[in-house]
C-alpha cells in the first residue's frame, strides 16, 4: 500500500466515524444541545452569550411565575402586563422593549439585566435588586420602588430625578438604601445621567470664569 492510499483510507475512516456520531446524536434526541442549554443556564457572567429560555414577543399577560429562575432568559418585546414575577431571578436576562405595565417584580433579582426601552409604569419593584441594570429610555412612571437597589444601574437623568422625588426604603438583600443607590442628593455620583447619554454624562463645562476670562487656546475655563 502506498502512502497516498493509506492517507485516503484514513480519511475515509474518519468521515465514517463522524457521520456515525452525528446519526447517534440525532437519534438520541441530541443530548449535546440539551447539555449546552443546561450549561448556559448555570454559567455565571454578565450579559453572557445565549439564554436559558426564550420568551421573545411572548404573551405573558397576567401570568404567574413566582420565585422562578429566568436567569439569562430572553423576554425581548414580551407582553408582561399585570403579570406576577415576584421573587424570581432574572440575573443577566434580556427584557428590552418588554411591556410590564403593573407587573409585580417585588423582591426579584433583576441585576445585570438589559431593560432599555421597557415599559414599567406602575410596576411593583419593591425590594427588587436592579444592580448594574440598563434602564435607558425606559418608563418607570408611578412604579413602586420602595427598598429597590439601583446601584450602578444606567438610567436617564430625567427618569432618575423623577424617582428621587419619592425614593425611600432600604433593600433587605443588599442593605443599600434606595435613595443612595440612585445617587439622590449627591452632586457628584450619578448626578448627570448615564454614559449612554453623552450630553448628560458629565458636568457642564464653564464657558467663563468668575472674572469673565477663559483659556485662550481651548476657549474653556478651569472648573474649580
């Protein structure tokens, strides 16, 4: 047998083995995929790739899912109006553009979630953990936020100011006060909106100093 013939036979053997493995995997219900989903559901990490469950655009109106695990699940554009998700875990989940009018998230873990452009009017967020969540362009008008923890969450300045008008309580899980987590009354921390809003993410620069003079090169004045 020549070297070329031996190489050809070896390639044929490998091809047959791979084809056999694929048939076995398919006939047994593809356990590899099931294992992957299970692995994804248990893997830690912020905004990880993949999701444990898919609820994108789902009709979840008045659904009851108390104390359930929706970690890293996808709820993009889902209708969650008047649903009850109290005590559930949404860590790292995707809820952008979801409608959760009057939904109950009391005591829920919403940390590291993507919640931009979400409707949360009159939602119950009492004692919820929203640490590092992204809430840009979301509407929380009339939401109950007593005891909610918004530490390092990304909110628009106008929304943050509206919440600070009535924020109260301390989160029972993290021990952080709601007002402190929002930066209410703090002229430095979280006082100018979010990084996603460049015009609001930094203090406005002074154009004139107290004597009416600015730096001739930059046109700006030294802020002291």
